[in-house]
C-alpha cells in the first residue's frame, strides 16, 4: 500500500489490515480461491502480484505422524500456493507481467525434526517457483521464494525464556527477525528493481540457514 499498490488480503475469517480489501478464502478449495480472486478482480482490477503466504503446522515425529497430519499440511502449504497461482497466472500471461512470491521457511531448507510435513511442503515451493520460471520467464513473470527464519510474533514472545535463549543461540544475528523485515523483502521482490530475479530463494533468517 505504501508503494501505491491496491492490496487485497485473503483469510479464512475474511479479516485484513486496515486499508486492504478483505476477502474470505479457503486455499484448500479451488472454488473458494476462484470466487475470492473474482471478487478482487471486480473491485481492484487484474492481479499482477501474488504473495502466497498460507501455512499451517501439525508437528509430530515421522513415525507418529498420521496421514491426515501430513496430507492437510501439504495440501494447504503447497496445494494452496498452486491453486492460487493457477487462478491468477492466465491474467499475468495476458498482461505480460506478473510477480509471484512464495513464503517458505528456513524449515523448508534447513529441515526441522518433527516437521517432515511442514518442511517438505515449504521446500517444494522452491521447485514450484523454478518450474514457473522455466515456463513463464519469457512473459515478464517472475516467481521467487522468501524464506523467513524465527520471526518475532506474539507466539515467540510467549515462549519460555529458556526456550527463547536456545533458539537465539543458533541464530548468528542473535535476535529474532521482525515481520517488517520480511515484508520489505517481499515488497522488493515484487518491484521493478527485481525484474531480472526469478527462481531465487531469499532467506530472511539472520544467517540461520546459511548454505541451504
């Protein structure tokens, strides 16, 4: 919004930050995504930038992880991103312009015990972005992946001090990231300045996942 973009935010409860168009959507349903994007197109115009940020976790050790715990996380995190892109990409092709940004995680590159479902779904976004780049790179469309590490939220603030110190001990920057720091990278990735960057992974993790 600060850059002058018209912004729509989809969520299951249909809530959004002030100044953005709020649209209810369930990323596990192609019909729901279709209806949501149609509403956005009618109210704001063609979708030229897509930030796919939906994500859930259902952590468990692999030997105890149920099929439902695996399937539901992959269907939301990977399937939801696929459905969203598939709905908007025809318009981007017609416009010969598009910016697709997937929000992955350091977990997807680094691997986290108890997150075989989450880590694999987030790692798969890299392959999705690179396949899109191979298919549509010549049509003015880029697809990139932003991979946050530990970001300061109400959830991390509520962690016991001992656990917070354990997390901080493995982060070279020795602090949690800020949501604003992730947002700035997303905004830049969607800008004209990043027009020649596609299929890239941009970590925002204080050095936690270096080399992965």
